[in-house]
């Protein structure tokens, strides 16, 4: 067996170090740099002559790298591991081990360095992909909720006042400006918000509605802006995206924005000014690309003067403002709206129903203090409670018809609507035929029972509706 002299390994020490595939950094117990290998030079861009003889603490102070293991290993006598970031941004994972001298004390520290920059970048990319997946899941959950609960119809109207409103909305929609929709409770501000969104360049992306008055004050900030893991008791372990993050790329509709607290008004102002949100418990902001549509039934100008609404936020919101007139100021819209709601709920409950003209005339004269929402709720109630297919004045609430319970519907009330007798009789005949069809199940049975042609029945139950304009998505 061939024998080697004791200094054989010493003569080849440099070559052995350079053959190691990881970077190697050797320092003494004082922290003085003694030797780096070829791979360390390649990883860091440092040269032997730039490092040798320098204290590792001085290299940290000079910004060559941000962390070293030598002091910790010398103090503890145990191996250590840490991630080090170089001046050029490259990341290395360091694994240091002590080498003990004859006195049992640490004599040298050998640190192995491995490049994990690509791995760190992949982790960041995976984290970003995870965030996007969570955002998409939040969006899908919101859209599923919206689909399950239905969404408002496109605006239906017949009045010149609403024609002017829709003209404004079409002009505002094509821009990306913040829109402020004003109007009494129940005028359908959410319908017009959806129209602004659908006509905009973001129309194919998400519209997320936030009821600013319906969120608990203690949860408002975390719901709207999200929160980081463990930021408060009861928080999800992985944190949660807020409404602005969920709606990123789309539109967020802040309904009843006048209900926001002073603190939340400040947070909203930052979003409008800088396009950034800050999650609860976060140390850095996140960029969001969201168009804001706000709505309120409050007089924000009065609130500004009273000091309950920030003046600078009001100016930020008051860029493109639309005022929706109450239903009492546009009675000509009652008929098309009532007929639209009737079609909607009759289809939902598989009913065949229609209004008598005199019923719609009475409804058009009512002041509707609850606006369109009150009208919608009334029609919904009529569809699910009435048996007859024709909705007559006696089916309306007394505050609308003036007919007290038990009085019935007499000829005097019919005459008060100033309609030709032939129209009244035709309507009564149509009501009778529709009820007979519902009772007997088919036109053929009714024709045979009452000895009338099927074509005559179809002719008599046909009803010439009045014209109404329904705004479609363009």
C-alpha cells in the first residue's frame, strides 16, 4: 500500500477547497477572513485578495453582506444556519461549523454557502400565485353569492328625467373617473352603479358591492382592506383579502358611503389618492387597480359643513355626480317598472298574471315614499299572495287604492278612472278568461266549456301594452 507524507494533504489543500461544489469561507476565532474557495468567488463576485485579512464584522459594516455566522458559532461552539443577502441582492444560505483547537476552544469557523436566489424567487412567485388564487377564489365566492341572490335588472323608465340621468351615466361610464350617485333610499342606486360598470372598460370584470352601513364598526376596516395572519383575535391563520383586493382590476361599489366612520374615510381617501391599501397588521401597502362608485342618500355637502364627512374626501368623490330623482317626481315610470317586476316575479313563481289598466293608473298616482324598492316589494307580494291572474284595484293596499277592506270594488270606482266602457268590459272579460284557463288548465278546455273558438280566446286575452323604454347593455 502506497504511503503519503504528513504534509501531502496540506500541499493539496487549496485544490481540495476549490473542488468543493459549495462556496467555502474560512475565518478564525477573531473573525479574520483566511480563505475563500473558487466557488465562493463565483457566487459572490468577491476575490481572495478583497477578503483575506479582513474581519467579517467590517465586511458587514461595509455592506458587502448583511449577516455572518462567525460570532455566533464562536460564542456557542455549535453549528448555525442563516440566510445571507449580498450587496447585489443575491441570497445565500449559510451553514457554519466550528473547528476546535487543542485547547478545546473554537479555532476556526468554516462556512459553506449555497445560492438560493432562484429558490427565493420561486418562493416569492409561488406566494404571489397563492395570493392570486386566493383573490380569484374570493371573487368566485362573491359572484356565486350574487348569482344565488339575483342581481337588479337594467334601468326601466319612460320619463324624460330618467332619460337625462341615463345620458349622464353613459358619458361618465366610458371614463375611469370616480362616480357619486345621490338619491333617496330605494331609488335603485345599485342598478345605476351596475350600469356604469357594465358600460365601462371594466365591464367584463368584477363589480363588488359593499354596504358601508351594514358592516359592524369593529369589522369594517378588516373587511374592506383585509388583514394579515394573526393580526387580531379570531383572524384566519392565513389572513384574508379585503374587498379592494378582491375587486382588483374591476369596480367596487360603496353603497351608503356617508355611513363610514372618520377613520375609514381617511383610509378611503388614501385609496383614491394613491391607489394603495394597507391590510390590518401589515407593514407595507399593496397597489390596487379599482374604480370606485359611491352612493349615498345623505346630503354630503351638509355633512361636510357639519364636520361629519371629510371635505377632501367629498371633493375626491364628487368628480362625476348623478342624482336619481325619487319615483314621486317621475310617475310615468311607475307603469313600466311595475310591469317589469311583474314579469320577473311571475316567471320566478311560474304564474301568468297581468295588471288591469285602472290598477296601474292608481299606482301611478301614489307618491311611493319607499320609491322603487317599495314598488318592487308590492309587486312581489301580489304575485305570491293573489290567486286571480288579473291584478285589480281591490288587490292594492288601501293607501294606494283608497278601498277599505270589505267595501269591494264598485262601479263608481271604475268610473273614476275615466276610461271607455268597452275598455273596462274588455278587461273584465280578459280577466275572466285568464282565470278560467288557470282553473281548467288549458285554452282548449275553456273553449269547449264556454262554446268559443280558441282563436277568439287568444284574441281577447291579448293585451296591448303601453310603450316603455328598457335600457340595454351597449
